């Protein structure tokens, strides 16, 4: 098992290369965000990780929307983004949309006070959780996780 990052902050827990694939748990704030399907289809999952990493290398992609949410708390911004009232903002700030493995969590990078807040809600939970993140650190973490997965793929199955 390999851990990239931290379960308490943001992290990835990866199993060994098995015939059925590589198990990947995604964690944030001490909560597993992939409790029901931790076996991603890697040919689709890896490019989505790479795309997320690229987005985070340009934080203005997210921060430029701060004015549109300035009247809202982070919880209220999440509720607005999760609803149907602001579809453009929903698409612009949606994050952790990495295929079926992450279908049980709705996640946005919410800009507030010049910072990004990783904000998520698991299916069936009453409210969203949030934590500030540094875009460059998060991009580096995702790059490390992607490279680790690629390395595991190169090894023979157990």
C-alpha cells in the first residue's frame, strides 16, 4: 500500500497492482471520498488527474469566480453550485469529477477571501465539509499520485 499526501488533509491510498486493477482511495479532511468504488478505470482516471493538475497550476481558473460568490458563505456557495441555479459556475468550479470512482461525492473548489476551499458532500450526508487548499500544493500532490499509479501499472500484477 502506498499513501501519497495525508488522509487528514488530502491524500491518495493506493493498493498493489492486482489482475482487476489498482485500488485507489481518495481522502480529504479525514474522510474517504471513494467508499463504494475504489477501483478506477485507470485509462480514464489518469488523464482526469492530469487535467485537474493542469487546472490547479492556473488558480485564476477558479479564483476569477470569487466575485460571483462573494455574498455567500462557503456552505451557501456550495448549495448554490450544487443546485441548478448557476450551471456555468457549477461547471467552472466542479472538481474531483474523475469518473465512477468519485460518483458518490460532489466537490467544488470554492473561491473565498482570495483562497480556494476544497468543499465536498458525500451522498446522503446533510451538509458539505470544507477545507482551504493551496492550489500549487494540491497540483503537486495529484502529480505525485498520478506518477505513483503509472509506476504501479508498470509492475507485474500480484
